[in-house]
C-alpha cells in the first residue's frame, strides 16, 4: 500500500496546525510522548479530498525550555494514514 507524503515549509505546517488552512481540518492532536524538556504531539488532519495525514511535532514542556512546533525544521512531512476501527475491552 503506497502512502502519499506531503511536504510543507514550517510556516505552512504551522498554518495547518493553527487551523488557518481551509484545505485541512484537525481530527486529533494528542500527546504521544514526554520528556523533561519536550512534549511530543501526534497531529492527524483531514484534507478536503477526504484523505488523512499524520505528523509529529514537539513543544517545550516548561516556559524555560522553549521549543515551538517544528522550531528547527525547514521542511515538515505529513504522511497519509488510514482510519481503522478497533474494539477494546475495559474493566471497571
């Protein structure tokens, strides 16, 4: 299965993240990792043609650690993903 890869400048990726690009809708933005200085997020967006894409970005965990999304990246990749339903069992 071939997955489409989109490449954006940092500024374009930030516009997608902030909801300013009408071609993309944020589906989820969840924390997927944490260290002392950075918090990693997994961003899932839906393009206007119905395809879904994922990217990872990090932000500073404290006001002193700095770190903005893709701060040191000139190019940001979004990789196509596919929605899959899963059933889980939870015991309460």
